[in-house]
C-alpha cells in the first residue's frame, strides 16, 4: 500500500528534534492538545498523522489528557475533542487578561482623582506581582517596575487580598511565607496582622503605613472573580506625608470604588453579593 505523501512545506516531524530544557513527553502532549483544539474534532488516525506521532503513542497521550479533563471522546463518532478542563484553563487566562484590560482606564482615573500613583497587582503564591501602574506627576512618588514582587503581608494590595481569603486559605498563604519585619511598622501574624486584616475586611480597603518601606504608604482593595474570590488588587501609593490618617478614608473610598468597578466590569462579584 502506497504511503500518503507529506504535503510540501510541512516539517518531517514537530517532535524529532529535542531542545535543551524541554520535556519531550510534555512537548508531545501539548502538541497533541493544541492540534485537537485547532481541528475541533478529529479521529485518532488522522490526529496521529497530523502530529506525526505513532498511533499508539498518540492514544496514550489522549487517554492521559482525558483523565485530567483536557480532551473528551465522542463514542458515537469515534472522534476526540477538547475537554472542559481546557476551557477552564483558557477561561482563567481570559479572566485575568480581562482584569488587566479593564483596569487600565480605571487606574488612570484613580491616579487623577487621588493625585497618587495607582497600581494593579495579581497574587502569585505568598506574593503579589505588580502588572500595571499609572504614575502621578508629583515629583516625589512611588514606583514599582512591572513584575516587581512583594510579600502580601507587607503590601497594601497584598493585605487587601489576604483579608478577602477564607481562614484556611489565609493560613496556607502565611505558612508559605518567610515572615520578615521590613520596618518597625510591619505587621506580623503575632504582632497585629490578623487584627489589621479584620479591619481591612470590615471597611473594604487596606492601609499599609510604612510596613514595607520607610517613608512610603499604600492603600489597596481587592478585585474579585466570578466566584467571589480575590484575583487581583488595586492600590494607590506614595510618600507617607500625603497618606495621613485624616486623608486615608478618602483615599480608601476611591480605591474601593475602583476595585468594585473592575470587579463588576470583568464579570466578577464581591463576597457580599
């Protein structure tokens, strides 16, 4: 039987050349998954030919992906399709990306209304990562480069997210954290952190008073996803002289309202809803 000719311009195989630092089995599995997604529905033999992997190997990859919900099998048509877990994974990215897109104009407005640098951050384990910022024009101002990290417990945005977690989730995050007193104002679990988080939860915004850097303060609020879970945070930060106790409630309301607006526009909901 004459073998089917490979279309011109198609590489011999997408898997035969190994690259340093990659896992061939994972490489193959992801290649199979993305090919199934691109074809929408495909028979095993056609898929194996498309990715140029032996049929038996392709089937083992599919069964493994099926076990974790990333593909499903239509018994009647004998075809493979992407599964619900692939949707959940993609939806997670879309929710986060949606928050970033929606947050940009709201960040700018928050900076203009407050006169302070506005920040957007997302949680990553026991830390928050700054992913967006609109700087104030004040000559003395806060600045966090994109990708900068800080422990949640010593950050206005981080404390807002911690306050929105369940007690179990909060304890898990703190257990993974290397707790350090950065300044004499840093709140640690044994020195007022839990009381601070309770107050943050009550009023809807956090107050970082020189807890990470001397001379700098921050006020933050949590942004929630469609399951009422904290998925990001927004804040204003700047010199402590402009974050007095008298002014903090005014800034807190601005930040809380901005967080609620992003939550609503991104399809999320606050725990009280």
